C-alpha cells in the first residue's frame, strides 16, 4: 500500500513542486498552504508523514510540530536553518530536518528512511501470535503452507516465496520471521520495483558522505537496519543486473559495501525474497542471474492464489469485515447466503488483496446496516465468476488462451503487457482504477506502465 504525505508549505510554487515530484515517486500526496487548512485535511487524509514548513503565516513556530509529532513522523523544512533550531526541532519530535532549497534526491531518501523507521517500530510491536493470525484459512493447501512456514522458520536458510500479486507473499515472510529465533529483531521489507534504480543501491547498502550529489552525511542502508533480523526483498525479479550481482555477494559472503566506501561491512540478516514472476524462465532469457536464482531458491514456498482455495473465501471475508467494522466502532455484520455465494463464485484475479478491497467498499455502501448482501458487493456479476460488466479477459489464464490464438505461445511479459493495455483502455488511463483491477499498488502499476511504454 502506497504511503501518504501531507505537504504543509506556504510557498505556492514550492508546494506545487513537492506535491508533483513526490507524486511521481509513487506517494499519495496532498498540499496545504496554511496550518488551518492542514488541520482540516489531517482529519480525513490521515497522512503517514508530514513535510512541515516552520514559518507558516498562521502558526507560532514549532507549535504545529508539537501537535503532529505525537501521531506521525514529521520532516521539517526551513529557509533559515541553524544548529539551535535543528536541536529544538529534534527535541520536539521531528524525524528529520532539511534546509531550503531542498535537493529532491536527498528529500526522497530522507522520506523513505523516515517511513522505514516508522514501519520498523510498528512491526517490532507485532509478535509471533499477531503474524500467525494473518495466515487465515483451513483449506488443506493453507494447512500445508503453515507447515512449510513452521519447518523453515527455525533455520537461517534463504527462502524464495513465489505467488501471484495480492496472494500474500509478504504475510508469509512476516510469518516466517515471527516464528523464527529472530522474532524480536527488525523485519525490514524492500520493494524492489518501487525504488528508483539510481537510489536502490544507496537505500539497500547505504552510502558515505560525498558519494553522490546530495549525500551530505553517511547513511546506513536497509541491510544494516535488518541486522540480526530479517531482510525481505519483495519482487526480487525487478532488481537490475548490477544489484543482483551485489545481492549474490551478500548471500555468498555476508559482505557488502556502502556506496562510495573502500571497505566491506558484514551483515547477519536473514534474507527472504518474493516474486510474482518465473525467475527460472527470466534466468533462461538472460534477465536474471542463474547463480542468484539458485542461491535464492534454497527453499521455495509457493503461495496459492485465492481461486485455488475457495473454501477459505468466506472465512477471509468475515475476518476483513469484522476487523473493518470494529475500526468503525460498529458491531460485526454477517453476510447473506447469496453474498457468500457471489464471493465464492468469483475468480479473484487480484487474490486476497482484491477481496479485502471489495469487502471494504461493500462496508462503505452498507453504512450503518446490519447485513452484507449481494447489492453491497455490487462489483461482481452474479453466477459468472467475472467482474461486471467485463468485455476483456480478466485473468492471466484467459489472456493466455486468447494470446495463443493471436500469436502462438506467449511469454509472461506479453500476457502482462496485453492485460495492462486492455485495462488502461477500459479505465481511460486512470492509474488508480487499473491498479485496483490488477490487485497491485498504484506505484507498481505506474512502474509497469513505464516498463511497457504506456506512460
């Protein structure tokens, strides 16, 4: 899920620039030019991070910081930085402090670093029972999955988690970490398809001061942050060949090097990786290193798509609905028999993530009602197991069947490209709706559009 940022900056030009550039970087961003506007937006927007100008026309110095820092990380922006002001900002809870004019590369690094630290704190509060409870399902295939997790958790072997987008690969990684001897240490997740290639190496391995423009301080990487814990490399198939070579060295020797450094560091982090691609096929096509694939696949876990375990759909839907209703301060709302049939009959191309989104939308339609019926689900066509109304194939299997007729044996990339093209046409290029239909984050959809030249 993409992180949200609120920019509170009274300079209209800078405000617009920050909103635009951070939006391009994949964040959900809104901008306000006064403290009064910001307070109104925070109540409904609920940002994960705030960029705060300390010289707002309707606020007294650090007063907004004092109010904001108790509930979310705040990065201070100021045109008049000095040591005393920086010390005071940190004392009041600021996560970081930048002086204008802001270097956009440095700003993105600071934001990502700050969000990661916030995530680590939240994840360290999640212990084994919490992570284990997310692996919901009583089907034989889910029982086997939990068995594999228990088998591999106690060791330090590298695990490759394979499965479709939205099937819960990160939950499997979290469950492995939570059941391991490392459970009290950090679980650090890295999405290999969201980090810009130019920043990936610095974020993952860290950098020395002066290593590149904007590197005005030494920065530890995510591998160091995962020390004694678990480093989860999500969508590892998207990593470039240069990064793959350095990851291979980490796996073989436990050594890595900061960008701009001359000496090696060691890591004892356990590495888990996940992919929704066929890495063996990509290796054969020269898109992924054979040696890295064999290192990563020491132990492979295949996460089943939701359509392979229809008996779990009602249980998952009930769980999502109960959790959401509880957060709304409402009593649980049962599903009608017809609604459960509708959910069970659907093919779920977006897997568990799509189911969760459908349930949350259904509860919005339900409002204060007491039973979730077919009309509240709405997005699914009765009895067909397809999205309604749908005029193009909605699953990779259907797309493959059609592609075979049109072109002969297709590749996974050609299927994905065609599916993306059809969704872009259907939703008139609306990236958010395309991402929801595919069951992926909006930023992942943006990267896919870029990869296939659809931007």
